[in-house]
C-alpha cells in the first residue's frame, strides 16, 4: 500500500524533473505513513463511520465550491493570496514544533513531512505553476495544522506562531481550506487528504 501511494504521487511529477519528484514523493509518503500509523486516526476499513464522515466533509467542500458558472469567488483567491504570503511564518511555526518537547514523536514526523512537502518545488502540483502551485501546499499545511491542534493543543502552536491568534482559529483554518478547494480538482483534494490525515 505504501509503495502504491508513493508510485501515485511520483507519477504526477513531470518527466524532466524526476530527481525532485522522487524527493517530493518521499516526503508525501512520510506524511502518509504517519497518518496510517497514528492511533488517533480510524482505519478506513474499520467502520462505516469514517467513510460517512469523509463523505460529509466532501459534500461540504463540494457545496462550498458551487458557484454560478463554476467560477470561484474573488474572496477565495484573496484568502489564499494572504495565506501564501505567510508561508515563511508557517514554516517557522513548524520548525518550532520540531524542537518542542510537548509535541509527540509521531507528530514531529508529520511536521517534518509537511515541511518537506512545502519546500519541495515538485510535488502533486509543481510549485513553478503560478498560484495553483502553492495552493496544494496551503491545503496540506492546513490539514497538518488541524491535526496538530487536535493532538498537541492550540497553546503549543500559539507559542511558536508570530502572527495573530485568529489565524490559527478553527474557523480561520476551515476558511482557508475551503478557499483552496475552489482551485483544486476533487482528485487532487482526495490525494492530499489521504496524505494529510488519511
């Protein structure tokens, strides 16, 4: 299963950048492994409740992305542009969490995988694609932050965050996630959800 996941991520990279694509795939696989081994995550085959929960989330995202003519709202792009500008601050946050004793070892591996995915120029959506190349990074980043807040607690993240506390609130993170959904096809969103939290 791990090999298959790595092959799928590697397959979306461009042929001319195989070396960078392999590194990006490795980073994505690390996050995928953490999600699969995390005891807080219910295996997909364990119960129907996890499938129902994912279906509900998917319906919610799809409902939010429906617009007249299929065009995303201007506010969604503005939200993402503001978040993209803060990527350096988010990376400093993740770097601080790597050395924080209050963060569990498995969560630190998740943090390391998220950092690797964000900084790699070639991943599921290569970073050289203007705007959209950063949207998948933001989508995965928010998924990781939501899990870290759930596991380590918001206070731990706030101690390493240089921005406003409102930026890490559940509603703010949810708004960024939904904004990113406007610009990512369902297939890519599904892959990133598997990588980010299984």
